[in-house]
C-alpha cells in the first residue's frame, strides 16, 4: 500500500454537482434497493427449484443461474453499502473512508466471478434449447442434464482460474487529490491486458451466440404456433407435450432477451473506452466513466431480478411449486411443466 499524488486532469462534461447527485441516487437508492430484491428473489428461486428437483437440465441450469445471480446481488449490495457508509456515517473519517473505498472496488472486481458464471450458464441454456429445436431426437440422448452440468462446471472453473490469475497481483494504492488534499483508494496492478481480452471475448462471443439462439427460437415459436392453428387432429398428450416445449422455449427466449438488454451497457462501455482515449477511471472523462460503471451495476441487478417474473409467467411447474411454498397451490395446473 502506498501514497501518491494524483495528477491534476481537467474534468469532463459532467460537473461535480451532477456527478455527486447521480452517484447519490444510483448508489444510495437504486442499487441497494435492487440488491435487496435480487437477494430475496434469487433465494426464492433457489428454494423453489430445489423443491421441484434438479433431475432435468432445464431446472438444473435455472438453479445454477439463480445461485450465480444471487451471489452477484449480494456482492453489489455490499458494494453499495460501502458507498453509503462512506458518504454518510464515516464521511470525513479519512482512515475508514479509505477502507470503504478499497472494499467498494474489491466488490466491483469480485462481482466478475458470479457474473461470468451467469453469462456462461445463460449461453448453455440458450444453446441447449436451440439444439433441442434443431435436432430434438439426437440432443435428448447427447446433451443430458449431467453433461450440461459438466459443461457449466468446466467453463466456470476455467473462468475462475483465469480471473484469479488476472487479479492476483492487485494491490491498494492511496492517491492524494491535490485540489482537496485528501487521499482516495484505488486498486491497481491487475493484469489489464489479460482481463480486457478475457472480458471482451467472453462478452462478445456470448452476445453473438445468445442473439443467434434467440432468433432461431423465435422462428421456432412462430412456426409451432402456426402449426398448432392449422392442425386440429393432435391427441391430447401430443398437444400437452407441445405446449410444454413452447413454454420452455418462451422462458429461454425471455431470459435471453433480458440478458442481451442488461449486458449491452458493458459492451457500450468497452467500445467507448476503445474510441475515447480519456474515457477511464483516471482520465479526463473519469466522472462519466464512473457513472457508467454505476449504471452497469444497475443493469446487472435488473438482470438478476427479472428471472423470477419470467419463471412465474412461463413455467407452470415453477409457478405451482412457488404457490405451494409461499401461498395457495393451483391444483388445476399442478401436473404441468
């Protein structure tokens, strides 16, 4: 840990007053609220999926997604809590402020671990369902629940190992603001090139895969809907199976669309860093950069919060298990999936 004097760099577009106001609203109001809701909603998801059972790949993968989203919500909530304490109770207490600032940035980088697992799990969910649509008979025997689990665990293990290697040299540095003569903490020393290459490749590859899968699944949904309308001779069991598959596809499509929307800000952020030289945490547009990172946290939390509503809307088995655990069960649909 060392103390240095930060160079005086001209400010960007946003004034200090606007930056402080927006930071206050996002970090003290929006993100903590979303964090609490995310923790609660994913805890409910975990309990519900455990009650359903993890024997099939769909439930198993949604359970893993709930665990990783729940961990992300906890870490981001701790990050917001450290910001709240820094700005309120311990404002002006330099030693505690520095510790809280270090905690804030530690949480920011730590959240990369569960968020990466969420990305990988979403990709597996989308790709598997897409393969089920394209090759339904082959996939049933090849992409079993156990093999899907192995794929997620191997990819997640490799990701965690790479992130640990990337962040292992990281250390806390105290910089002195020459304008206020106060210290502030930052984390430096991580393998920036490795992290940038990993984050960029994971994000863009996942984006492309999920978007392609959403297009294919949407076309499949449209075709199956037209086929059901034109065919009136299907047996009751056949019609039930088709409705079940349709609900699963709808769930996957909605989860994937929410993923695409909520993980767009990190892509935009990386593009802006590439084309705007001073768009960084220490550059001329440092306030804009930090606000953008706060918005990214907000979208991560929205992504972690939304899935419970999708499950309740599209997954009959989840909905009835949820009602059995937390309310009155719906006996009319208890045997549906």
